[in-house]
């Protein structure tokens, strides 16, 4: 009796596993077999799976754009899936793991390297965009010689400052193309004129802000050759963080426990919106959010420049086609329409930023809201001196986190700058070496 | 209203006792209940089926994945015991997060047990409006990991938070409790203790079942309140305490939500709980294989702690009905 | 301390009121904050200068297509099945483990406990792949189904403890009367643990309300979203709509509060009558 139950169970368990493994090996090629509407009959109905992230206004605009597309191409309908930023990037890896990424998906400069390098995105170089997006921009966006996302808007990195408060305190406002020395002098001078508890600039602990400094002095980006080369300039590193250490002592930057409570664009915790700091880094997308938190109070300037320039101006929002896609051609056709068609542009407007295609943008220009105008201003001030956008390569996310943690330790006085440099370059070199293999 | 609980207890007693008495005799005749194999498996079949069909496979998979490099975006590649070797030889985050987690367990489990027991004793009285008090006191546990909690906790413990305002009345200058590496773990322990509701409910149940006669006869003997607590309440409550302790430890070792939404492990890893470290590896740094290895290491640790708990329980957990017998 | 003073109901009430208020301070803050404008959110005052009831009305009117009514409906429907599944099956399984002696009982019970100890983050992807192969995406089945298989290790363990507290003599008595193990379960054990099943119901309800990660993975269309998922739509990369978020998340805990309030009597006394013995 006991024996039979045991045997029965073992059998049951084994057969269950076998069945599952069978499913496992059978399931993967299912995706390619049933792809109606692709290659050939262009009128067969196609249902495109599409996914993007954002806030509700963007969702509504995106849904309308799809409606417009369907009205013009009745054979194509959509199965949309949308959510906010955090959830989107949480869900995507699991979809990739189960080979169920949608046909069309929203990509971001911060993530596209990982997804492209690891083979989840289609090369879109064959979409003809002559006269829509200039060749140089597209060339810059290529990863390993291939174009994995079609840019849909323009972005740039600059700085926002609290114009109202600075003027009230009689402080000279930052000027376009200010140098790093002028930036630091601005901070020193403003300190004396600002009340206690309010700071001219914030402290910094992220790798990208230091990278702007290193690059503007012509020492190149930190992560090079698709992650195979690591390049951290010791002299500049020591100097940059040395100045910040001095500022910490002189209370030109806020104390460490205040800095680590900052969370940009959060009304309670944004360094500027909370009134604690007078300046902060901003992109075209984020400056609009900041403007809404402090309407009419802020203005923008480009990042401090060095001999090589300062900041960057480049698209960071893309539409991509996944390798799991069942309707690749239909997906590409939709993306091309999305970027080039004026009716499309009119529908989604500035919900993804400043549209990449000038003709679409010019049509929208008269209708811009103040926050969008400010974004455009940031873009325009940044573009002359902009340096190439230098994202982290695939496999570097952990190093980025560790950079911040190490610099936080410096901020809290638990590590010296030199120790931090050694740790950061040690782990950076290790990853570069691993990527080189 | 006031007596309702006691009344019900008595009713149940009345139902049980004669039946029990009637058949205490018969007990001797029916001996050994060992041929229940089929019935046993029929009863546990819902769980067993679910385990075999839905749970076992993912568990086996994760064990297999712990020997691979798996980015989720690409297929896994076999790397043997590399993950385990790296974890033990050179991963500082592993050491840090393990230390943080042990500290968290060490403080939050006893604190929560103590606090919820005290509150359960306070609420274990027949009093008008007790329903309302219980609901109010249970409330923090209801909000769980809602996003609102992060805003709330910041509002209370930030530099210009409520807590520092209170300190200011006493002339004490506060710090940014959440964003200071020395105090951030403490605020998470506090939050965890504040959400003591489920533990408290189980304690409350345990208290309710202690027969009143025990206290009455102790009172006749002139025992003090303290004495009654240590000689009646605690021993009688020990099985419940044990239950809460075991589940408290299992739960605390996997504590994730509050560290994730409030501190993200910072500042400088001071709240980098093991489960958060594991999550980062899996979903942020595209190292699911490594994360799986971390998970199996945690499983061994928690299983060991639980086993020790079961062993030690023989010396302090008092079982009334089974005469000290376990399982 | 004076004994009569300490046992005085008035003192007790005062103590409880003060303690309740301390526990509820965050709720008071929450109500205040949910009525603030975004600009006011950073001010330390608890109450806004002019309450923004709009946070509630506009928050409820989530998007042109869906209101929070839809999300509450979805969540309650899912909860109904979760609770039903947990209550129906956890007692059956627990009875098997607590009362019946069968081969490998100890080993299987250890496995049951072990399943609680492996962090869910590493099984969730294989699990997702499994459900994906069964074509169960964008449905509540992956969320509900596990509850029908014993309702989870925690509840089985909890009920095992309850059932162990029921005097064995009762079983034996029924057995003499000719009852089978099934008869004993349905006629003796189940009625006695009925109140403690209320505990299972409440905890299941509250905990699955919070479990956003699985919901996020398995539900794709916004029309099927739960309250928890819909709330997360307010937290965008550049813009967090705190007012609406706080207003709606305050509403979202109400069902649990109401349920707890009305059910607590049953489960607090429920566990008491059956006893919780190891």
C-alpha cells in the first residue's frame, strides 16, 4: 500500500516534469510559425502588440495615434499595453525571458544598450529615414554598427536654476556656455548671499555628472569600445571631488544626509522644488516636470563647458521591434509612419518630447505650453557645445550602482577620494576585461 | 455584550467535554492509526498537486539556474559552481547584505514579538468599543507596502520630518533618520515593528485560550501579576510564541518591500537587505543565475535557523494537550 | 500604582485612545496629504490650506476609459476567488498533515515549510514562463490558481497548528460511532475550525491586495488592472501625482479596514475556541 502510493507519486512527478520539459522545448518555435500578414499578403489582418511607458496624457495620445493608424490601414489593429516607468522596466526582462516581448516597444537611452547587445531587438537600419532624421544622428545611435531603435524625439542635458530666488538674493544668473570654473565660482559667490539652509549647488555622487567634467576636458568617456575599455582620469577625478569636498566643508553644498534624501521631480524631495538648492541637472523631459512643480520660477542653461564642450544633445527615446515580434514588417511600417507622418505627429504632439522630425515640430510650435518651451530652450542652449552622448555599455549597471555607493561613502566621510578612485577603477577594469573576452 | 466571548467558550467546552469523556474509554480499544496512507494523500492532494504542477518546476529551475549565467534576455549558459564560488570568495555586497539582514532579524523579530504581545495583552480585555481600538491599532499593518508608506515614512523621519519637530520641542537637533547610514536601518526596524498586526492577532488568540481557572487558582495562592505572567501566561503561550517566532524569522530574512520602496538599500548599503540585493541582481543587473544561487544560500540559512528553532523548542515550548510530544 | 485606578475602565479607555491615536497619526497625516496640491506637498503642515477634493474626484476618474470603480471591481472579483480557494482547500490539506499518519508525512511537511523559505524572486520567472506556455497571460488564473492548491504554506501551517489543538478524543469518539476519516473531518474538525478559517480569509484578502509584482507580470490590459496596479500608474518617471495617488491609495485600504472591523470578532474568538497548540 505504502509502496504503491510512493511509486505512484514518483511516476506522477516524473510525468509532470516530462510534460513540462516537452512544453519547454516545443514552445520556443511557436512564435515564428503563425505570422499572418507578414511577407506577402499585406491585407491580411495584423494585430500588433505594442508596449510603452509614461503618464496618462501620453497613454491617451498614444492610443489615439494607433486609432489614426488603424483608420488609415484598416488591416492593422493594436493590442496595447502601457504602464508607468518603474513597472515597465520591471516587467520587460520577464517578457524577454519568456520570449513574449511585444512587436513594437518603447526603448530608452538608459536601457537600449542592454537590450540591443543581448539580442532582443531587431536591426532597423533598413527603415528609410532620409530627410527625416539626419545621417549623423542615426550614426551616433548605432550600437555595434546596427540601429536598434528609431529615435522619436530630441533630448539634451543641461541645467535648471531657480531664477526667482537667485535674482531675489542679488546673485548673477548662470550664462550660456559658462565654464566649470565659472560654475564653481558661482557656487562660492552665491553661498555668501543665500540664507542658511539654502545651497547654490548640490553635491554629486553619480558617474554621469563626473563624466561630463572629464569629457569636457578632452579626456574622453569613462566606458569605451562597447564596454571593453575603462577610462577614468585620476587627476581630473581627484580635482573634481576635491572641490566638492572643500564645498562640503564650507557648506556650499548640502550635508550628506540631505543630499541622499533628494529625489528629482518628487515635490517633497526634489532638490530645487523643495527650495533647498538653487540649481540641478535637467534634461528636456525632466525640466518640464520641474517647471510644473515651480511654475514660472525656473530658467535653464547648458551644462558647464570645458575646451571640448559640455553636456550632450541626442535622442534618448526610441521605438524598437523585438526579435520575438510576430509581425516585424508591419511593426517597422508603423514605426516609420509614427516618426514621419504629420497626422501622427499632430496626434501625439509633444508627449514624447520635441519630435525628431522638424516638419512635425514646426507644426506644433505655436501650441507649445510653457514647460515645453522651456524644454526647447534647454535643447537650443545645449546644442552648440554638446559632446557625444556616452551611455554605459551592457553589463555595467552594477558598476554604476557601486560608483554611487562609493561616492556616497566619500560624502559621508567614510572613505577618502583616493580610496574611492582605486575601488571604482578596480571594479571598472575588471568588468572591461570580462567584456573583452 | 461583555460576556459574549466567555459564554461562547463555555458553550464549546460543554459540547466537547461529554464527548471527550464518553470516549476516553474507547480510546484504549482503537489503537494505531497508521493505515491512513490513502486518506492522507487524498487530503493533502490539493497541495501536493499544486506543488508538483505549479511550484516544483520553478523551484527545480531556479536550482538549475543557480549553476548558470542567465541575463533573462539571453538563454542561460552553464557555468558550474562559479556563482557560488564568486559569492563566497569575492562578493562584498553579499557579506554586507547578509550582515544587514542578520542585524535586522536580530532586532526586529524580538521587538515585534515583544511589542505585539504587550499590545495583545492590552487588547485582551472585554471593553466597550474594543472593536474600534483593535481596528485602529491593526491599521498600520493593513497599509503594508503601499507606495503611500514611502511618502509617509519620509514625512515622519526626514530632516524636516515630524519626528525631528518633536525632538526640537526638547531642544534636540535631529538628523535625516532615513538618509543617515547610522540610523536608516533603525527606522526600517521601527516600521516593521509598527506593522505588528498579524503577529498580534495570533497572540491575542493564544491569550484567549488560556483557561481562566489557572489565573483564579493562582490568585487564591496570592500570586502577584508579574508572577502570573511568568508562570502562567508565558508557558501557556509558548506554542503561539514559537509559531510567531518561526514565521517571524522566515519573513524577516526575506524582508524586501520597505527597503525597496523607502531606502532602496541606501545610503551606502546601510539598508541593503539580502532580498533586495538578490532582486537587484536578478532584475536590475541581469544576473538571474547569480541571484538564484543567492536564493539557495538564503534557503539553507533560513532552513538551518528553523531547524535549530525546532530543536531548541523542546526546552522551552510547553505543549499541554500532547503531553510534551511534538508533531 | 493604585490597583483600582489601573483597572478602572476610564483609565483603560484613556490608555487605549492615546495608543490608538499614536498608531493612527500617519492616517491623519495621510488624510491631510491626500487633500493637498502638489505644491503644498512639501510643506510640513498636516492640513492643506484649501482641501483639494479634486484629488478624490479626478483620481477616481482615472482615465477616459476606466474609473477606479472598474479596478475595485476587478480586485474584488480576484479576491473573491482567492479567498474562496484558500478557505476551501487549506483546511483539507491541514487536516491531512495534522491528523493523518501517512508515509513521508514528515518529509512532505518539511518541503511545505521549505517552499516558504526560498525567495519568490527567483521562482517568479520560471513560473511566468510556465503560465505563458499554458497561454494564461492577461488573465487572473495565474493569480488565483495557487490559492486553490492549499492556499499557501503559511495558512496550511497555521491551520495545522489549530487542528492539533483540538482534543484527539473527539476524533476517537466519532470513530467508535463508525465515522470514517472523511466523516471526522467534515462533521467534527471542519465545524470546529470554521472560525479560524475566517483568519485565513482575512489574511488572504489583505495580503493578495498588496501583492503587486505578480499582478504586474500577469495582467497586461489596463481594463483588467487591480487597484494596486492602477495606483502605480500615478508614479511616472518625471511626474508623481501625489495628491491622487494618496487619495486613491487611502480608498484602497478601506475594503480591508471594513472587512477587518466586521470579521475580527470571529477570528479573534475563533482561534480562541479551537485553541492554538503546537
